C-alpha cells in the first residue's frame, strides 16, 4: 500500500489533526502529558525508535486496511501515517470475521529497513517490510503456518543469528501460558527449527502472551503481559542465554490506581538515554487505549510507572513530565475529522473486512465521499463488511455528518452507524412514497419519521460509558431522536462510529449516497 509522497517525506504531516479541536489531547502544553497518550483503540501496541522518530503499530483484527502505523517525535504526540496491509492475506476475509485477522504485531528496524511481524491466529505468523514506515510495504510473507501461533517478536543477535519468540492462543491451541523461542532465518523467510518452550509457570501467570524481545548489557529480556486483558500485569523475564532459564519479575501492576490491566506494549529508549514503556489499558467500550510510563532500571529490571518507596512493582502514572527528546513541540493527535476534499480516504477509516476500490469514490463528486450501496446482511447487521468506521477518540464526543441520498431508488439507505456487539444506524431511506428518517438497533426499527428531502444532517452525542444520543437536522429544524443507545465493544475491539450505505437484499444497486464531511466535537468532560 503506497502512502502519499508528502507523508513519505514528512510522516508527522500525514493525517495530523489540529489538537485544539480534538476531543482528547494528552499534551498539556507545559512540558507534561496526561494518560492515555492515545485515547483510542490501538490495541496491543508495539513501537521502535529510529533516530529521533518513533513508530507504533497495533492490532487491527478483521478491519482493513490493517496494521495501523503511527509516528511520534516525543512518544506523546502521535499521528497516523500509514497501514502496512491493504487487505488480509486470505480469501475468507471477504466476509466479516469477528475476533480474527491481525493480532498483536511487533515492529523493528534492522538491516536498513523496517520489519513488522504479525500473527493471524487461524493462519500463522507473517512478516512485511518497508524502507520507510510511511511508504510501501511488501506483500505479507508467511513465516510459519499454524493455528494458534500468536504475538511474534524477532531478535537479531550480535552474532547475526535471528530468533523469534511467540505465544499461543488458548482459543485455537488450547495453550495460553507458554512462550516459545525459535531460531529463524536472518531474512525472516522461515523458522529453522522447533526451538524451545522457555517459560511456563501457569500457577504464577495463568495467562501469558504478547512477548517482546530485547537484549541489553548481555541479558536477553522477554517482556510479556500476564493475567489476562482486563485484570493482568506486566511481566519481565531475563536470562544470559537465549533459551533460558529465565528469571521473572512483575514490573507494572494496577496497584492503587484506576488503570486496570496495565500491560502489553513496547519498551523504548530516547537518544538522551531515558527509557519509556507504552502499554494498553482495557477501557471496555473504548477498546484498548494507550498509556505511556517512565521506566527506571533497578538491579537490571525495567520497572515502569511510579515506584513507591520500598516497592518492587511500578504503578501507572496519570500525569507526568514529557520525555526529554529533540522534538519541535507541536501538539498533534491522530486525525478524526474528514472534509473529503482529497482524492484519498483518510487513514482513520477502516472497513470491517477486505474491501474493494469500487465501494466508494472521492472523485465522482469532488469534495464529497460517495458510497455505493451494498447488500445489507439480512440477519446480522454486524456482518456487513461495507461499514466505513473509525475508532471512538475520547470518553465523550459529538459527531455530525451531512448526507445527500440519490432519489428514486426505493430500498436504498445511508447514514451514521455505531458498531460493536450491538449496532445502531441512524439513516435516510428511500421508499416508493419518498424519504424517511429511521433509527435501527440490531436490525429493529426504533424510530421512523417521513421527511420531504433527500438531504439531511445526522448527529450523535456519545456520553461517558458509551451512552449514545442521536438527532438530525432537516430544512433547518433539529430533531432529537427519543431513544438512548448503549454502545458496546466488538470482539477484541472497541466500539466504532462511521458511515454506511445499504441496499435491500437481492436488489440491484442503482443510486449512491454523498457525504460532504464528517466532524467530531468535544463532548462534556466526564
């Protein structure tokens, strides 16, 4: 997938949003930041430093384009600069496959290029490479086929030997607490043997996954989240030998803080010699949001967060001084708004399955996004691959979009959608007798109102916890829809918000829906 020339030359300029208009801004403008640094579902983050630049990747599961890549100069201000895969490398992803697809990836720079290793738990472990993270990534290469192999991370040793550590998915392999290290061809073309299980302590750490490899001062480190997504902790392992035996120590836990399950992420350094840890917190409907913790090396162990006097385990910080880096001080956040005034779709958008270029156009009507109607799933709205979605960007926020639906095509419908295990659609539907505003929840109509226009503004307010209130504006009159919808997370992902354009099952698509813009606003602070 080729990024634009501008983003390749200047990744910080790609898909950056003006922070002042964004619902969540971590940089406080006074040399400090507040967690999370990414209040959005960038699950299972990993990051690497190259010079003064940091690049972060995250899980994307069944959504495409997949493997989002973010860039930062200071670990606090992030912009979305690319995706490493356009569509997933298996034909079954033409249909929505909840909870499948791309799980926890790892990104590294080695031998003059960037490498991303990622698992698809039903297919195996893949790798893709690029000369620059904002540029074109190679077609994914299957390093090792196998069901239940997850969360790979490479290590190129001082002698040129390459290694790969990975975990196992209990849902596929029946194992969820073992880490395996395997020798790997230095070009990552294949694994060179079965390797060894290097850690298995199910009574101490009943779930163990997401391992990340590091070598420092002659020690091999494996950092791995343990104890489960919602309530777990961060574990560090170390050994003088690649196959162990490995000592273990918990380096970050919730403690007395409200940050549950703080674990799984990236241990990175700065050019000034500081160390930092990026990890996620499971925030239910908002997905797995990303926090940044200072790291203190203590007796050869990387303790993250605040270390209480006499404590051996770090606790997450909520507010802290920013890293000491050579950054330009710009306050940036990943883009959310889209005016649809360029010939490429904003990087914040993803479909629910492998997608086609004929699903939409940004040139048919310049300055507008045109969605072409696709068949709606007759039983399960969540199985519609053509939902165009992006992540919830804050605890509270508002959304508004402007829609024009081509007339004369009964059964076609378009509008605003909140997607997850439950789904709500506020849209404009064409009927033989004219247009109608409808609110549908999980396929059932909750509100319906005839209207005399094919143009409407659709509105959404998301309150703390994901409580959703819908409204619309027709002919200058604003109407609140008398129904409250509780958003729900999806399978391993947070709730999403976006756009849809349906046709009735069995009908031939004839019309289209045009969206002039899609804008976020700040909701009431929780």
